[in-house]
C-alpha cells in the first residue's frame, strides 16, 4: 500500500488536485469499477467530469455516483446532469435532525490494483480543482491482503450504500428531482447564484473596508476548460493514463510493470544500495498471456528487438541502443527523451539478476528530485510504429 497526499488550491498550479487524479484514473483501462460518494454536486463538476466518464464506459463495467443534497449544496441541474450520464446514480438524504451526509470518497477497482481517494473534495468545480482541499490517495495492491482490507472496511461501513439497501438511498429519477425541488430541498443553479450574490453584496462594503486590509488576495488554482461551461462539451479525445500535456503521444498497451521501484533504480541511495544510473528491467512477476516473462530475453528481443543494437566498445558482451521514451511522473508530463538501453546476454556475462537496463541520462536529476522510491512504474508500447515508448510513474 502506498499513500500520497493530494493538496490543491493552496497554490496556483495544484497538479495533484482530486480532479486531475480522477481524470487520470478514468483513462486507465486497468479499472473495471468506479464508485464516487460526495456530499454535494454541482452542474459544472458533473458535466466536466462527465466527459471522461462517458469515455471510460468502454472499460468501466460499473460506474456508480452517490451524492447528498443537504444544506442546498446540490443543484437541480447537477442531478439532471448525473441522470444524463446513464450510469448508476443515487441520492442519500435523511431529514433533520439526522446529521448532514458529508463524505467525499472516490474508489477505482481493478483486478490487480485499486485507487482510493478520501478527503474533503466534493463533486463540484471548486471542490475538484480550486478550493483549498486535502485528500489522501491510497494505492492498493490487490495481491496483498492487508491492502485489500481498507476497501473491505469501507464497503462494510457503508454497506447500505454499496449494496443499495439503505432506505435513505434513492435512485435518481426525473420525478425524484422534481419532488426535491418542490420540497425546497434542492435549489436550481439560478437560485444558488442569486442567494450567493445577495450574501456577497450585503457584505461587500465591510469586506472592502476591513478584511481586504488584513488578508491579501491569493492566486486561484487553474480549472480545466471543460469544467467551466454550463452545457455538455463535445466528446473529448481519449486521454492517456496520466493525461500528458500537449505534444505527448497516445501510448499503446502496457508491456511491463515494476510494482515498487527500488531506490537504486531511481537515483536514490537506500540501505545497502547506491544509485545505478538507470532502471533495471527485471521480471517482477510480470506476466504476458498468463506466463511470467523471461526477462533475460523479453526486453532485448521482444520489446526492443527491432532497434539497431550496437556493441559497446571496451565492454565485453554489452550491446546498447538509443530508444525514444516519453516520461510522465505523478501526472506531470516531462517530455520525450532518447534514452540508452543496454543489454548483457545472461549466459555469457554470467549475470543472473538482470540483463537489460535503461539509463536515465539527461532526465537523471529529475528522477532523483522526484523521490520515486516505492512508486509504481508502468511501461507502455508505442501506439504506432515510429512513436516512442511511454514510462509512467505513479
């Protein structure tokens, strides 16, 4: 299990916002189930994320979103936008004096891994990107029993939500939305804006004369364009696993995984280890078509066999070649690099642990500063001939 802090809104870039993480995970074809539980939802938040949910339907078999409607925090239009997604959508509501429904939970489940985000981010545009929020991202290895227990505990505690048996959980329908609006439980977006503007106007003079002299204004974190409009945007182009910046190619299928990177492979010194200058391409129990790879030949012959390998001068048995790679670290696309790949034939070199490695070269300092020990590395094949491989580290 790996745990990562997700902070947003406290500074203007906020690359680790919950919204950015959700976009990334919706693009990952290794997940088959998504469950989102949020205290509040807004039209902009649902529509913006909805573009990615629609694309993710190709691989996500089950998509469920549950929202609360307490304190008029969820709008009529948000509920209608959820209904338009044609997924499993529910409202949890219990009349006063029951405490308000206030969780924020996002769970992606796959066969080999799962991702769980728990924190303070609602399914709203500010909640996902610009509000000052803090969440924890829990990366779960499904082959580890202790890792799986956190998901089991979550599902047990909220069993009535996960199995849809709770009497206060209702499936979203047009009639239910109309009833909640008529009962003044759910406002329209116009009503919410009018109330907010009324409150701001009454306080504006006092704020300008007193508060602004004490507290300076701060930069607002960037919000993706698809979360800014009121209507459904046109269908987005499918993103890659880590949603790289413009210029990054769409990568192909995954061809190797290193579940937990050792310090020696990511330019860090550990107990009894020193940086090697590169990434060792080991077996790490990776399988192709149900069979463990032969790491002594898989990388040299299968993945990189078509490149122009050359003997390395004054280094017996060793071959090398420059291969283009794109690199993405924690959703941050670093660019395209020509990295040297080296190979030692196992038998001749008498080497039993690994025979192929990728030298980090010009990206070495970036790798070192990122402190990637224990992170997961995924290697993706080129989407088309002539395109680069893609290294994604999370």
